[in-house]
C-alpha cells in the first residue's frame, strides 16, 4: 500500500506572508525524527494555480538551538529551501 503525503509550498520567513501562514522548523533528516513525531510533507516547487496545497514559512533557527525555538517541526525529504 502506498503512502501519500500532503504537499506544501515553503516560503521565506522574510516575505510578508508569515503573518498569514504558519512558520515551522523544517527537518531534512528522518533520523532526527526517531519517534515519527513530526508530520511528513512533500515540497511543491512553486505556487498552486488554485491553492490546492498549503503554504508554510520556513523558520529560522532559534538562539537555543535547532528545534528548540518554540516552533513546530515538520519533515520534508529533499527540502530545497523556500520557493
């Protein structure tokens, strides 16, 4: 049985949209998610014509270290950065 994952478009936290979309830490390593506690997403390479998938903002690493900055974390295999 194939597993399907939700698709998201990742935008820069420096754009004007972080006030309208959630901001997440993005993990690119499944080994960091040993208990599968993070949702897994596929990354869209551009905007959807009819908003078929959500946008999230990429969070910056907090001063207390990665994943400890109060933001939720998601896992995106092959993450390439905001588009």
